[in-house]
């Protein structure tokens, strides 16, 4: 990088709760930040600009939102691309996430791709059934016995994503009522929060009533998150950890379009500003990088 970047674009289709605040916070730092959809980004970005891709899964859970081709073309036009198409797919496709974490020897629940009852019947219970491109906790079903499996499949067979992709069966992580999400940017942790499930609930999705509270991650959790993000290739991601005995953790998920809201900001930290600094987007950081070349 040679001097300050030009436009820094958050490339996304929706004004998710992070996208607009991210752009606003970066503008306050003197960054020429814009929120652009993929076709618009393809039309206006060029050499010296930066694009942070934040496409999400489709509402029907059958894949990633359109726009990956336009985003991929940016690299050939001299745009610095963060969370490119390959990284977006690796994060959103939970089967590919599991394979990459396994290759990196990062602890992760055993995950099996199945298409029918016969394959699932051979697996050890309990497990969780989920879409390959799931999000928000939708269509995630806990199976503790064979009857649960049959009931879950009777529901999931009606989903378009099931017909196209089958289903993932993931080893059940013993519910403990909470998990930890760490925001990793540019290879370092810039924020963390704990998600606390309602009493008696087995999952910690905010869409199912969980609360989000700031957290101070341990050195073990930080090291694991910093290892997990590059295993997916992500420049900016949330790494979801579940607690294990002896103060250890496993990785449940790596989110490439994370909502890193103010609750994730560490004590004496600055949230979105820390993300910009870690990614080398602030004018001061960019200039220093250029001087060092």
C-alpha cells in the first residue's frame, strides 16, 4: 500500500445493523467510506480503492447472495479486496468451514453432510441438523433420539435448500447457556461479547432471545480466534467459541458478515475504529505502511 487509500467501500446488499454505522464511524476517522451494492461497487471502484465484501446468505438459506462475480472482478481492477468471494463462501458454507477448520486442526464439532434418513440413522445421537448455508438459527433442529430425527426430516424436506443441498448433522455441543464471539480484524482481536441464552434454552442466537453482553476473552480464547479466522481466509470475521472443560474452547462458527455492534467494543476500545486500524484503513496507518515500503 502506498499512501492513503481512496474510497473504502462496504459492499453489501442490505443496510444490516452494522453496515451503516461502520461507514459512519470510518468517515469520522477521515476515511472516504461508502456503502455500495455489488453492481455499484463494480462500476465505481478502481486502483487505490478498498472493498470490504459483506454479502450474506439468502433468506431462503440456499446459498450466498448474488454479487460475488462483481466482487471478484474488483481484484483485477486494482482494488484491495477484503473478505473476497472465496472467503465469503468459506465462511457461509458451514460444510466448507468445518473442512477448513479440520485441516487447520482447530477444534470444531464433528460435521457430516447427509441427504436422507439412512445416512443420519448411522450417526451417533444427539446431534443438530442445520442448513449448509444457515444463519440466524433458522431451520436448526436438535435431535436427541430417532423420533426427533424423523420429525426433523419431515419438516426439513419441505425446504428448498434441503432438496438442493441435503443437510448437515453436527455433533451436539453440550449446552451451557452461553458462548463467546470474538471479532478478528487483520489478524487480531478487536472486540468480544458473550451471548447468554434464556433460561432453559439450548441455543444462543439473539433471534431466539439471547442477550449480548461485553466480554473480556481469555488468552486461550483469543489465540483460538486468531487461528480460526485465517483458516477461513477472512480479513474481518466473528469467531464463535463454545466452552470446553479446563478453560478450553472449540470453534462453532466463523461469520464473514458479522454484526459487530457496540456491545463488542473492549474496555478502552473503540469498536469500528479499531476494525479500521487493524485493517490498515485509517489515513495514518495507511501512510505509515506506505512510508515503510
